[in-house]
């Protein structure tokens, strides 16, 4: 066998091993090397940190990975966090709260094909329910089949539940709104002590800041911890890394929650130092 033949044989084996390792990595972290389009639903009265927390993580990760963001609402242009609350409503106090607006890039009709959809919570969901507005639920249900992953933060889980996509699945939600949200939908296995849950392609988080904890776990799943831990330390966020334990389930005395767990030392910086 010639030296050239031997070298080609070694290179071939090396190439096959590299391809195999890359395939294995792709299976373990399905976002690596992919272009992903992420949609976030906006509506009047959305909860700021439900959106901005995950966005901060995704924005920083888009330095390393190909991520396209789509902001979807009833119409193009600014969408405020301050809902229009009728006079005399129990929610009327929200009328004097500080508003924040973010511009929607697409409507429910013009939104492109999505790989990932995130549904935030917010008091606006109460307003929409009172008006029998099921636009969000219809959109989630119509897009569910094409999505690779569906995420909810806080009371956004009620949209998933009412759309039917949580049927037969585990889920969690904001513990301060627990009793109301878990009355939504049918055949949902609500997990009282969970900080976040994953059931197939559906991820749900507890309240507000828990969305960032879920995004840490979700993006770790997508990309591995190398770039994700780097981002956490750049933004100086110490994620809660135990999906089964939400201390606020104790604070709000959620039925079925583990009341014996410690409320201290839930989180710390991630990565190797």
C-alpha cells in the first residue's frame, strides 16, 4: 500500500469520525448550525419581563447563532403593556401604571413560518377573555403543528391550555395566579412545584423571572452550555437550574407543592471558573 493510499485511508476515517461526532452533537443540541425563526406574541397588556427577559438572552445568543426574531400582534406598530381597562373594572388600577411599547413586525395573518413561538403572560389576557377574544388561542392552535418548540412564560400558559395544545401534557404557570390558570383547558397535568416544565416540544414556566430560567434551560438544550453560559455571565444573571423546584409554590401555598424544600440558595453563576 502506497504512502498516499495510507494517508487517504486515515483521512477518510478521520472525516467519518468527524461527521459522526457532528451528527451526534446535532442530535444532542438541535439548534447548532441551524437558522431559527422565533416568534413572540404581543398584545395590549403584555407583561414586560415575560418578553424582555427571554429577549435579552436570545439577543445575546444571536451574536453566536443565526436567530431571527418576529414580533406578532393584532396590527403592526407599537403594542403597549398598558391595557385599556373599562371604568369600574376590577383591573382599573392598571390605567395609571407606567406603559412600555414595542413595535410588532407582523400580524397574525402575515407572520412567517416559525420554528419557535413564545407566549408571554400579562393582565391583557384578562381583558381579552372578558371580550371573548380568542385570537391568541386560534393562532397558537393553527401554528402548533409546524412549530419545533412552543414556549409560554407566566400566565401565557392559559393561552396554551385554552388552545388545547396542553391536552395530556405537563405544565406550570405563575404561582400567584395558580388557581385561575389551572382551571383553563382540559386534561392538563399541572405541576405545582415546577419552576418550568418540558413535555415534548412544549415548555412552560412559572411567573415572570422564571421565563429567563426556562430560556437558560431551553437554549442550553438547543445550543449546549458553551455559548449559553457565556451569555449568562455577560448579562450577570444567575439562573435557577432546578426545573422541579419553584420556591414561590411555598410562598403561595400551592396545593400539592413540596413545602419542605429550602427557600434559600436557589441559584448561582453558571459555568466553570
